C-alpha cells in the first residue's frame, strides 16, 4: 500500500510546490517591483533632445508577446498624462535585434504613441548600452526568431552634472501610478 501511495504523494507535493512558486511571489514581491537609485551615466542617445526625463525600454520591433503589451500599456497611459508632462518626459525604445531597416524601431515605437522614439543601435553601441543598464538578451532557446530579454522600464533624468538612472520598474503590469508619481517628483527637483 505504501509503495502505491508514495508516487501519489510525490505528485501532490510537486503540484503544491509549483502552485506556491506561482502564487507566493505576488504577495512578497509587491514592494520589490521598483528599484530607486542614483546611477550616473553618459550615453549620447539618452536625453539628447528636449526631454529632461525619459523612460527607457529595451526590446525588439515585432516582439508580440513581451514588448507589444508593455508598450501598448505605456502608450495608453502616456496619452492620459498632462501635456506639460509629455513635453518634459519622453520614451525611448532601444531595439536589441539590430534590424535590417534603421527605421523599423522608430516605426514600431510610434505605433504605440506618436511621441515615442525607437532607436536603432549597431552591435558595438548596443553592447555599451546594455552593459550600462544591465540588460540581458539572447536568442530564445525555444524559437530562434525570438529574443529573450530583460523587460524592465527605466526612468532617467538629466541633471546639472549629467544624466542619472533614478528608477527601475521590474514587474509587469507596471505600476503606472507610481511611475507618474516618480516623474512628478523628478520634475519638482
């Protein structure tokens, strides 16, 4: 009887542990979805125009399952923020795929909001930018046409002494009320 019961108990244990792995993080990581820091950096393509605050997202044009829902939610949110905020805060989408067309990242970003900017990065520049922001990316092991990558949203600010990474939002859906509150705080500095 014990020999027949043992496999059943092991299966139940695996199912229970698997469920806990999925459920428990939502209770314990709620406060860990936002990292506050002050990391100085110098990168030419970030905060290079009129914006003094920018949201940065790394992904690749055509990414349906990861980038599209994130950029779509950011585009809907961005359309609701006051024009004054839109005038001071930009969003840059940095493409990890090195597409054949240099225009593809910008076309992809603008599909979510006309003020979003997509940036083409060549291989050497891409290496520098992903190192500064600690972005992971690699060809997917499951589908070689896909890229697995970090999906964080970065908030950067131009200051008197240069540029600074101030917040990283790690969980999706992003807490856009918190993002907006952080932006207001940075605008008032």
